[in-house]
């Protein structure tokens, strides 16, 4: 089958995003070799690149590179270069023989941390206190004005350094199209007040605009008198996805302030582009700072750290509703940064917190994948039975009368009730999902997502490349009979 599309999904995980850079390099090499062997060198490496949190940053850097250079060649090196730029030197790395000292006591008592684990632990302590030059820096603490409790001070970070870093490696706004053979960028964030995942999309909608629509749907939410119905919230970005939308996907709660975006964004950006985001992502244009216009966003990883569901839904929307044709089968590669299995049981506080974090943010999409496959099977079964009925003389009117009956299922976004015929339209066949799993190690620490030290970033890139290469080769060997 040569008409399938490929999607790459990046998770959130702070500095663990460096692992994704190494894993992507391995995936790129393996897929390039396989495409050449099968005579499909002209096939895009990935049709969709989706990401949440730090995965959104990686996705933006990749898609921007491909758009600007019109090739996937060199994209892996570019992503690794991005991570080398983000990394920094930790003070503990300057201390001579410190790792040897820890390793000695670990051999005496294996409850004591290894030298590598201690290095990571105290590196993260330093970065949490002082920040990372090209990623984040501490902001002015906010005192407690509600309970007047000095112990309840809110310590925030500024992500302005990260924004500058992203803009150094990606050209914004990012607008792409299938016609230009450009990958589709999907970024997942959360509207804090609505409590729903929100997807920013680099492809155009049916009306030729780029926008994100969500919230209640119905005639009472029409955007103008000429419209019959519409979504409650519409954020427009006709020229493409700006850098502050990428930050909206990575505004980790408590660590960062809300990212504020404006409904009907394109008009605001045009008139007041310099004021849309300052150090704390505040909007200073008095014409738009109303409750109805400003929406507040958090890190998409809270609800969807592995945005497979959003990727499948958006893939279907584009091909079924915009291109109005059969939805291409989808082959997905997921890079899981948070190991679900761990051989040992942690007994210390830091280890327990680390395990809790992995279980909170690991890939939970296996059920979504199986449900998508199940629905595809039901659609194929339904179409087969319809053809069987037609071949055996069952009248078209009788078949249509069944298909027009209302089903219990409702549209996920609009709430409109489907007919049985709707259930057979635009299914997304997932014919292959490759999960590249980051392995755990005995040196892991709870705050590993803050560790941007040179040594850790280099090791994560190396581990990502080697582990993905090993797992990818095995997966390809298992699927050679169905290329």
C-alpha cells in the first residue's frame, strides 16, 4: 500500500525532549533507507508532525526547517543543534572527582545515589533556583494576597528565553499546505477555563483561513449575522502559527503564568503585533483585553501528553471535510519519554515522585489506537454488508432508509446526532503504530525534566538514537511482509 500517510507524535517532557531529537534522527535514517529500498524516495518523511509541550517546540523546529529548505535532509541535525543550543553547563560538573566520591559510597551502601544520579539531582536543583539561560529564568515572586501567608509565595519563571531560542531555530509564522508538499504542524494546548484540548493547525480550513474553533456549537454562537451556526471560540492565524502559540502548548502550570491568546487573533496581531506577548505573555492592547476576547492556555500535556487522538481527528477533518475524499490510512510513530514499566520499586522520596511523574505523563493511547482500529473494522464490515445486499437484489431505497436513521452517536465537536450513514463516512484506518520507548535507568531523578546540563542533553540524544534504532529495526523486520 503506497497511499498511506505518516504522522510523527512528540510528547511533552521538558529536557527529555532531547531524547526525541536522537530518536527522530534514528527514525529518519530507518525510514529513508526503507523508502529507498521500496522505491518510494519521493514520499514525504512525515505528512503530520504533532506535539505537546516541549514536543510542540520540536515539532515547530522540524516543520519550519522542512518548509524553508523544501527537504527533510538535514532536519535531524537541525533538531539536535537546537538541543545543543538549549543545554548549559552545571556547576556540579566543574567539581573535580565529585562523581567518584558518590560512586564510592554507592558501592559501600547501594541506597546512596550513584555519581551520575547525584550529578543530575544537583544540576536540577541549580537550574530550578537559577534558571537555564536559553530556556527559562526566575521572575519576580508573587506574594500571597489571598491568605497573606508568606509560605504561599508563587515562584514563577519567564519563558522569554525559550521563545527567543525557538525563534532562532524556526521561522514564524508557520503556515504549510499539502499542495506544496509541506508537512502539517499540529500543536496541542489547553484552554484553562473550558478545560478542553485545543489544536493549532498549520493547514487551511475549508474557507481558506487558518483558525482554531472550539467550545459550544450552535446557532447562538454564530460569529456574524450571515452565519447560521458556529463555535463559541474562534482564534484566527491566517498567516500561520506564531511562536506564542507554541509557547501556549508548553506553559507548564504553576511554573509559568498563563499564555494569553486573543480570539480572532489575526486582526490583533496585524494591528498590535509587538504587544501580544511580553515577558509574562500579557496582552497590553486595551481594545482586546476583555473577557470575551482573551483566552488563557496551559501546557497540553495535562490532558493529552501523547496527542494521538487529536492527530487522528484532525487528519479525518482535513481529508473528509476539506479535501472531500477518502481519508488516507495513517501510520503513526510515537516517541514515549516516560517509561511505563520499571523493574525496581522506588523506596525514597525522590524515586517515588519520579515514578509518579512517569505514570502521570506516559503514553496512554493504546486504547485510542485500538478503538480507531475497531471503528475502521466496523466501517469496512458495514460497507461489505451493503455491497452484499446490493449484489443480492436489495433495493437502494431500502438500504438508504436504514442509513438515514438516527444513531445514538454524536459528533465529538458539534454534538450533532449522526445517522447510520454518517458512521460509515471518513473513517481513519490506523494500519501501523510504532512506539519508540525511552528506557529507564538507575540514575533517574524526579526533576529530570529540568536537567538541561550539557552531559545530560548529550546522553539523552545518544540514548534516543540508539534505543530508537534498535526498536525501529525490529519493528521494520516484523512488518516487512506488509511494506
